[in-house]
């Protein structure tokens, strides 16, 4: 079933499913899925529909292994769970790639891959959230920390890849640091994207299951202001008020926005002062920036770098930048057209594509010139919130969408 090198030959693949009954141990059945497999889209869809409860059982375990960003022990447990899941469902183990942000999980069907599926197993929820709010199910709605962003998407994609013979030309990379900037995974993401030539991103869907065909470029700047402290009552004139300088900089920063072309510049967090009787000697401003047009990145970075102090003796230093370039619609057009055809074949109705404001690792893969499609994860709502939830009954449909895209890309 799993060869010593971690890869099965192209003529043989183990596809796993199970039947689980309350009070009984899980029963497994295996079947080979080889290069001569000629099942129709309807048959692949039916096989995935039959595995809905299996997906949900795996999702429950995954959600209850919390994996906050930068919590290395938790991320290790999460990575090992994914390794076991991939080995069981896909038939061969992934590599666990260590980083200073936690382990990335990299599965390859072979050395000849044509599509890269990208996700992340870190979440925004702090340690202890699972103890307070574990996985729960109410009918077809599943809840729990990280379930929508993006644990359900990862589970259903693994099942989707296992359902088609084109698994052999597919690789999956689940990183450990997307929620904190992808600094430890960016080079690997870019390398594997270039090698495969097409990228599918498992970020959760937009409203109603829509795919994400464009994303704004995103980044954060920090503006540090240094002044000079003095007694606010006895000799304020001897001070240089960093808070006054901060107030002068805010409208200059906000003026860099160009909403008519989708560029937003938003001062978000400001800090200044130590006591109510001291002239503040330092202040900081955090600035969220987002843009649609790739050329806006350079303009914004030049504009922020050009900020200078207005008060004599004060200094202004700017750090940061746009760490995720825009995902422009031109980079998703080809794969979205394929997705619409796949949706027809797999009886997926009303598949739409929308532009969104948030960034993802799809921004990074598109920026190196690789065609990318995003929003292929779960259908639900409430990302990063207590209300986070997914539609459990739609997991097979989304798995089928991934399966069909893999088939179409590999065979194109």
C-alpha cells in the first residue's frame, strides 16, 4: 500500500473510505485506483458523496487538534495528524518540512506534478480555544475553531485528490504560517508553484460557495515617531511632542489612498505617551494597506517612505510594506473557466467568481507568474470569529470540484 519511498507506481493507488457505526470500531475498505480508471464524473461524485461521514469524522479530529500560529507543539501535532490522514486516504506519506514557524506538510503523488494544492494548518485562535469551543455539529452545520479557515477545506481536498487517477500528477502543500505572513513558507510555495505550473488554493469560499478570482495586495506599515520628553506642566516647550507629530502624520498617510482604483490606506492602531503629565517622547502608528492594481504597490511604498517630520527635532521612521502582491483577475481567468466546465460535469450549480479584499498565499503564487485559483475550500461563514461554521453536507461537492479541476488541469 505504501512503498518505502513514499510513492506508489502510476498503475496502482489505494483509495480509502470507511463505514463508521456508533459503538463500533471503524471498518476500512480499500480499492486500487490505477491509470486505467475510467469512472465518469457522476461516478466520482457518487463515491465522494458516499464518504461524507468519513470526511466529517476526520474533520472533527482535525478541529479538536488546535493549531494556533507560532505554537510549535500544537502545530507539530496538527502536522502529524495530517500526515496520518494523507497516508491513509492518499496511500503514501507526506514530508514534514521543519521551519521556525512550525512544520509544513508536503505530499507529492510523484516527481511529475502538474498542479499544486495549497493550504495552511495554522489558525488565528489562541491556545485553549478548543477546550472552550470544540467541534460541534447541528444537522448539516459544523462549528469549531479553524473549521472554515481552513480545516474543512483541507480534509475535503485530500478526499478529492484521492478520488481521481490524476493524483499521480498532484502535490499538496499545507503550510504552518499563513496566518502570520507566510515568511517561513513563501520561498517553498513559490518554488513548488513554478514547478507545477498551476495552483489551487484551499482558502474558504466567498458567500454561497463562490470562488475567489481576484484579491487585493495586502501589507502593513509601522510608523515610528521619536520626540523628546519634558514635564507637561513645568516646561512643555522643552519637549518635542511625538503625539502631536503623530496627529500630523495621520492625514498624510490617509491621503495615499486611491479608492477609485481600489487602493485603501487605513491607520489602525496608534500608541503614544507614558503619563498624563509628560510630553510624549515616542509614538507609533500601524497602517493597513490594500490595492487591486500591481503598480500601486510601488506607489504606496514610495509614499510611505517619503514621510518626514513636521516638528523640528522629531524623527519619523517607516518599516514594513506590502508582503502580498495583488492576485489579479488575469492570473485566475484560465482556471476559473475550467472550474465552470467542471461544475457542469459534476452537477455543481451556480458556481460564481468574486473579487475579495483579503490576501492569501494565492497572491504569492500568482505574483511569480503561475496561474492560480482561490476560494476552493469549504462553504460556510464566520472566518476568524466565534461564529465560524461550515456546511458539512457540501463537503463532497467541494471535494468533487477539486477532483474535477485536478483532472482537467492534468489532462489539458
